[in-house]
C-alpha cells in the first residue's frame, strides 16, 4: 500500500487526476472504474481541465461506475448517472455509450448485477479504480455487515449512510433505501486502486484503514489492504487521527 498525504483537497485532486491521466496516455483504451460522491469532484474537474487545455483524449476510454441508487432513473438529478454526466462525461470527449453506471431501474435487478460484472469482464477488467470512502468505512455501497458480497449486488443502505447522503436530497425520506453496488470482489479485481479521502469527517475511517491489523466485513474499506497496487491519497485533515 502506498500512502500519499497532501496539504489540502486541491492537491489530492490534482494527484489523483494525474494518475488517471497517465493511465489514459499509456493506454488510450483504458477501462476506468469511477466513483461518485463529493470527494472525486475535484479530480473530475482537473481531468476536464486537462481535456480542454492539454487535449487529454477520452475518445477510446471506457468507464464503469461503482454504484447507483435502486429505483432512480438516470435523468433523476440524485442518480449517480446524472451526477457522472454533469460532473464529467458532458465535459470530455468520452463516447457516452462507453460509460456504464448500474441501472437503478433494471427490471430484474439481481440478474442485472450478474450482467454488470460480466460486462466489466468482457471489457477486459478495470485498469484503475477510483474509490471514495464512507464515514462508516463503506466503499461503493458495501456497508459494514456480517458478510459482504463478492460480486455486484443489491444492498440495503444503513441508517447512517441514508442520513449522511440525505444532504444531496430535499429530505432524508427521499433517499432510496437500497442500491446496486459493485462487490468487494469486483473492486479488488481492478489492476490498480486509488482511494481518496479528505476532511476531518473521514479521519476516523482513514485511521481504521491505516492502523488496521485485521480485515473485517464491519470495515469494508479494510479489504483494499489485500490488493497489491493500492494508493491511498488523503489530505492532512483526513490523516489527522492516523499520526
Ligand atoms: C456514497 C457513495 C460512495 C462514496 C461515499 C462518500 O455513499 N456510494 O461511493 O465513496 O458516498 O461520499 P463523499 O465523497 O461525498 O464523502
């Protein structure tokens, strides 16, 4: 595991964007694993800048997103498909048909989950996976539990996550109670993993990774420590409880 501690959010965003851009320059057909949430927004802004000012070319890039709320259409402003279009895809030259976000309205969600993993496999697997971190240690929507799914699955969101994520909705009641998420196994299959965290509210979850001696399904993020190529990029506030 490689740890990078930077002064602030801007710095971690620039480093993450540079790592992604390097992968794209090395392999224009790269398969990106993308995340939503507030954390990667700065990284996406920097990638957009690189596209506009430096000609970073996404025309052959394919992408798979980690998760989606169950029941939300892609045109719902709270859906992760909408988020990705708004915060990245609409501003770069990626072919939208090469961008995959789990379908929150899939008619057979359980079958759909299997298909999503198959789609990733058929694309050759994810080359570089970006991860944010839940305050409770979740990655994607893999919530702390007695067991965790290996593949993409339908999960119940915890009360805590519903509360934390309600800041994007008009009220907590509007937050869907279920989601489709790539599983821990789907995530660990990526060739490289980058986990990003910033701000004091992530300090405990970061400490629970960096000081972790035993992986646990109650701390889903601890599983990334089993990966051979993982880089954790944090700002000083997120690192503050790990010193
Ligand atoms: C959501 C997403 C996660 C994300 C997390 C953290 O629950 N499903 O993939 O990592 O939020 O969000 P934020 O970056 O806004 O703190």
